[in-house]
C-alpha cells in the first residue's frame, strides 16, 4: 500500500525534473512554433535551460501565428533588440505556479530590464490575477493573455502556456496615443513635455480622459504654456510606481512640487476628487491610471465625492470640442479591450491591433539573448 502511494509522488518528482527542451518536446502540439523560434537561437535555449526559479509564459501556436501576422512582428524582424526584449518579457523572475495567483492583482517582475523598454526599478512587470478559475496576465496597453495550460514543471521552474503574445509596455506618449487619449496627447505636445515625461524613471501618471478635459474646456483655452505644463506635471509622480494594489490612503508628491491625496473608498481609488476609471495601464517607465477629471494644482484640497464627478476647476464649464485635439490623429487600428469584473473601470480603454506579415525565420535571425 505504501509503495502504491509513493509511486505517483516519485513519478511526479521525475516529471518536474525534466529539462526545458524535453518539456517543449512533450508539448509539441501546442508549442511547436515556439520551439521553432527557440531553435534559431541556441543562446536563448541555453540561458533558459540553465536558469533557476523562473516562470515562462509560453505563447501557443495560435498566439505566435497571430503575432507573426502583426505589424509588431514585422517591426521585430528588423530590430533584434526588440526581439530580445519581447523574449525576456515572457520570463518571470520567480516561480509562480497557478496556485500563486489570486483575485487580487499582482505585479510580477520579468527578466526585461533593458532601460529602453523598462525604465523601472527591478525590471518591467506583468499584472497577474485569478479571474474565476482562469489565470490572466495583462501586459502593455491592457492586452490580456489567458493561461490555457498551467503548471508544466521543468528543472528551472514552471511553464504556463498562454493564448496571446504579451505586449511590451510602450512609452507614456505612445500609450496615450494608442488609447486615443487625444486631449492628453495634444496637451503634452503643446506644453513641450513629451520627451520629459517619457524619460522619467519610476513614474505613476494620472491621465485625464478626453471627457475630463472637455468638462473644463472653458478654463483651458487661455492657459499659457507654463500654466498648462504646471497642470500636467501635477498629474505625474516620479520615483514611485503606484500599482493599484500598492495605493493606500496617502499623499504623493508630484513633479509639479505639490502633492496629491490618494483616497480608497469601498475599493474605488480617488486622486484628490478624481476617480480612477481605468487602473494599471503598464508603460515603459511605470504605470498609468486613467481618471475622470483633471487635477488642479491650485486646488489640492479637492476631496472625493463617490456619488458624482467633482470638478477641481471652480467655474469651469464644458465645451463642444475636446481641447488640445486639433491636429492630433485618432488611431484607426484600435479595438475595445474586453474586460472582466476584475478589471472594472477599464471600459472604453483600447489597444492596438496592428496588421502586417513577417516570416518566422526572419524574426529571430541574429537576435541575442541576455
């Protein structure tokens, strides 16, 4: 009887000790495309095979096929650095079996530490959470990947098969443009702050929606460049990456020099009187939370009112046209993000669904890893 009980445990130990190469071979029906890609880069295979305490998020065949038929894939074919970044972004720094995920979002560090793509301390992250019985991974532009096969063990850690290639978080300005936050995009350009904000390290940005700018349109028409810059800088916290799971009732000093007050009421996050309506949009240098009103550095005491939208600009009124959008192009290759209850507030956020074709063999040709 004892032997019968111990035998499955022994077999499990043997299975968990298999090499990464053996594991990929055993999952050939799902991971043959990934195996082909890895086969073009023995340096990558060696690095992953010798690594310990890692989690690999492995896109399945359909996921890689979709990626290879995207403009992102086409761009990667001519940019070995982007390929390296993409591969490292699919490797978590730590072993995370499916049981490690909960309904509370976790922001898990990856091996993507190249400052060109990850200007954040400790490397770029993915957001992981349990939605019902499904483990979901959110990457740049709120792109969602779902784990379709979990807990495949190998000597270095654990591998989960996912249904979508992860999206590397983009710069702040590129993310705003991709999200069709055209008012913010235009305002940053008008205030000459695009490169300044994009180059900051470890940021939390509270990004007003187009409707937020439109609601105070009468107040922004006469702003000087310096005044506009001051308002926008009041929406940026530098030196702190405030993912939603880390935001508590506190104050944070902004680039403007004034502080914002973070209030959490019944699970809803407020910044002064503004409500976070789309949390945790990962960007290259931190995180963006979309808010429903524009913050006013001259009204730092504005407090939340959960039952209504409270304007921080007294006397301001709405206008028919969204400010700062003249000459700003709307993205035409966007589709609405499908969100679950665990991503409440993300309605209306969008992500790019680019098109294009690239040959698989060209994708990893000449790319180096680590």
